[in-house]
C-alpha cells in the first residue's frame, strides 16, 4: 500500500554517477503517492555524465518521475549546480512538470522557500573547474567506500562512511556547513519565510533557527549518495525520511520486458525533444 504524502522533497540523486543509489530511490518513489514532488537540484549529474555508464535503474527513476506527473503529481524540478544546464529552460512547463530555479509555496498558511543552495558556494561560482575536479574525486571515494563496505559486511562488521568521516573531521567542511545553514536561514527570516528548504551539502536536517530578527525552520533533504534521505510534509508537520529505517515501507520494483520497452520509448522521446542540451 502506497503512503499518501502531501509534499515530498528529494535532492542530490546524481543520476549518471557510480555513487548514485538509483534502486533505493526507485524503491522509495514506488512506496509513496505524493501530491507534490519537489526535486531540489542535482538529480542528474551532468558534470560527471558518462555515456557508457547510465544503468537501467537510473533510467527507471526518470520513468517513475514522469509516471508520477502523468498520474497527477505536481513535479517541480529545481536546478542545482550539477544539472545547471537546465537553467536555460527555467520557467518551462511540460504537463505537470515545472523546471524552475527556485520555488515559493504557501503551505497551510505558512510560506516555504525551496532552492538548491549552490548560490552560496563560492568555490563553484568562482572556480568551477576545481569544483568539478572535486566531484570526480568524490565519485572515486564513493567507489572505494563501496569496496571497503563489501569487505566489512563479509566479515560481519558495520558499514563505514569515508566521506562522512572526512567531512566531520575537517574543520573547514564543518564550518562551511554551519555557515551555509546560517546564511540560508538568515535570508529566509529577512524575507519572512517560515520554511527554507535546501539540498546541495548532503546534510539532512530539520531544525528551528532563531536570530535577532525572527525565526524559521531550516530543512535540508540530504542526498541519495551517502544518506539516502528525503523530506516529507503531511498534516502540518515536516519529517525526515531515512531509507532503510524501521518506518520505511517499500513497494517491490517490477522488472519485465514491458518495462524495458517503456524505457526505450522514453529515451527515444527525449532524443526528439527540441533544444535540450547534449
């Protein structure tokens, strides 16, 4: 039985990279029936895209999102830094799918501001080549981490996250995350938003922020590379979904020839859309 959810927010899936957990994304999307689905940036990874690596599971995620839109879900795709090429199509509408840079919604009488968050990242704005190089290194780190976890599991040990360990031990990374959250919250309070919802830094959280001028709720949807998280809004309350937790209810994915044909048709349709970046 699918769970009805008023709003689902996911970000930083990074389709097209080795670190992406596309099967888990698909399991999650198959388990919910959202009224609104907000894709808060870096759904595709156009920086590290390889034609030789785009598995079936990655295609199935795209198909599922389009299927949700076809069945009535309002899908808002907010571009991030890794899929920034889509920004040339900002304010485009295709059925129930909207491509935007940012989104403002009124939710039960409160104002919510959604955007990816890379606008705060000076390394991307002023040294994009360095940020892209870091992205390649991150992808290699994830591959190494998967091998290490495979060995650990074989010996009955718990999995270990190298990237989280590095982030938590490097003072500059901790400082950047803190500054990111503070800046987003301060701007939201200044502009009288009740909620500010970001992605980008792969740090899932829901927390109340208070400064001298007011307060707001800062939320980050995390990612589907390390944390496998999403934000859900239901009955006037935000919750953080963590894939694999006890409350996760997953619908098995189907794998048959009919689905394979649908995926091929989907790819053909994308090939014939005018003006899409190549």
